[in-house]
């Protein structure tokens, strides 16, 4: 996988204790990387990071990316080859309640990571993970390309658009010298996978309701999103990181990672399929509140396909099934979820090998 580029590489992950960060940490460890994570302590209970005991397999440093002195100290001591920046305030609805925190974390925090990486001479590449929501969304079925206008109605989306603009400005201002690191941004869709317990996310909310024998209330049943399996998005990040390490600045720009057109479903369809695969659950439509939520968002992934040779591996049906399988096994309480999660990674790698 990834041309063995990560074997014995020193990889620094911000936000490693979160949902995406936990899966990325696990996968990199399986690829032979030496991982140092930097993040706040897990803020959900349960937490995938804690359930899989990942703190025992990597260097885990708890800290805030707004504490630039501590961040720089930890990074310089670890001497990473590559940085994956995932730490963020990642929730749209929370950004309405905490706009200042959202901007501080997603903009100033990102600047701190980019600057700490510039001061650390060992760093050769940085992948800044943003979001599909960074685009000025006109809600059309024409998928957004990497050259489309950035924007964002809500504070989360606009803060991630700012992170994209910041990355371009930082690259132009400070990373033009031959020995400077290569910086790229990764924009992925709505991620599904086991181990996510964040508030106000569709599948985690479904799982919580199912296990409490409560009806699943959805606010926006017809909203369409680019649903994508966690390992599909991470394979894009890792492939991008590989190309940055091998080819440097030739790949130092932005890339979309999303599903193919056949995997576009609305919220109601996804919730009903979760119930179908779980074997129980009831979906009801609740009254929508006044907070704005997009009704349609679609990504164009042609650039990632042509330039990186990346493509999504799982269909939306497989994505939902794999996700539900993870949660069902977790709630059995007699399954080693570290081993189960590793098996899901191995299955995914086999699927990639078979497809190629």
C-alpha cells in the first residue's frame, strides 16, 4: 500500500484522538509508521481512540493547537517527515453556538500548525484536511471542482474556506524555496464509519437512538450529501501524502475526495438503510429548526482520479453496511474492537488490490 512510503516514516497527526484521527493512526501504524499524535483529549464517550487503546501504540501528546509554543516543542522533539493536520472544530451546528472557538481553531490553529511545520526542519510534507463544505455552495447537481469559488454560509464552512485560502497564501509566501515542505489540502465529503460518536451527525445519532430503542428524528430528510466511507477518504489523504513525499511540490495544491455519482443518497435514505442493516430502528421526520443546512452538496473528483490515480472503493451500500457492522460488534461487548477495526482495514486493502 502507498508504495511502502510510510514504513518507518515519522508521522505527526493533529487531532489524532478524534474519529478520523483514530482511524488514520491505526492505519499508519499497520503500515509501519512511527506516529506522534497531538490533540485535545477525546471529547466523546465512548471514544474510538480510547476503546482501541491507541494511546498504547503511538506517542500521544495532549495539547491545543492554539498553544503554539507547546505545539512547536512537541513537533521539534518528534522530528516528523510528514504532518497530517486534522485537528478542528468539525461540527456545523456547534459553529452557530461557538463561532469564535470555530474560527480560532480552524484558522489560527491551522496557521500555528503550518508555521510549526516550517520551523521544524525535518518536515517534508503537510496535508491540511479541510472539507467539502468549503465551497460557495449554490446547491446544484454539478459537482464542485477544486477551482470553484470558496465560501460557506455557516461559520464552520466559512472557517474551512479560510483555512484553504490561508494554505494557498502560506504556500505562496513561505514555501517557494527548494528545501521548503510541500503543502496540499484535502477536501472530503460526509464521512461514515464505525467509532464516530459526535453530536449532530446522522449515523452516530441513528446508532444512539437504535440502542436506546428510541425513534430516529431527522430534520432535513431530502438533503443530499456526498456520503463516503472513512477508509476511502483516508486512502485519499495517504495517497496525497505519498505523492508529496515522493514528488514534492508537483502535488502541492488542493484535491477533492468523494464518492461516485451512484453513491449519492439523501438523509432519509441513509437513515433507513442504517436501520435495515442493523435489523431494527424507526425513522421519523422532526420539525426543522431555524439553523441553515444545505440541501444539496456534490463533489467533482476527476482531478484526484486523473492526477493521483485515486478512486472510491466502496459503494454507499457497502459503506453503510461496514459502518453498521462496526457498531453492532462494539455493542456486543465481547469483541476486541482493535482487532475488528484492523480486519476492516485489511478487508479494504484487499478490495483495493482486487479492484486494481
